[in-house]
C-alpha cells in the first residue's frame, strides 16, 4: 500500500487473509522520503514464495525504451530494455544510457523514437 491515503484503508483489510506491504508513495514529490530502498517488489515476491507461489519477474521487456535527462530518470533508464539519454542530460545519465539522442531543443525524443522504431 503506497502512501498514507492507501494505508488509511488498512483497517478495512483482513490481515489474517492478506499480506500488507506498506511503502511511501513513489511520487516524484515523495519518492526520496522512503520509497527508494523500501523494496516493495522484492517484499511482494518474498510473500509469494512464503506461501508457495512463484515470484513475479518485474523486469521490463527488452522492447521498452525509456528517455530521460536528469538524475530522477536513472532507475527508469537502467530498467528499460533501451535506456536513452538526451544530449543535454546530466553526465551520470549519459554514462548509464545505451544511446544518446539529440538535445531537447533538437527534438531528441522524436529522433530516438525514429531511430529505434523503424
């Protein structure tokens, strides 16, 4: 249950029959206040295994492309099958990207889409 709004609903859930996984909301406004490092997907898989179920493969398919330019885009670029950094991206983002496209001012998003989606 991500965020206070969702967590306020916990009293309505039978905790004897359901596993409740709480985490701060992953919103860009609050993700750095606890969501990062809270491992909700791993904790979900731990619960599934505990109950004899198969874990979920949370990896994005190779066909997914993510385009970013700043540090808040790092996890998205790392997880996507193709991580694309804008030419004007932070150096850390350029370092982890699979491809560097043109800048925002030069229609870099359109350029990357045309490059990979032929």
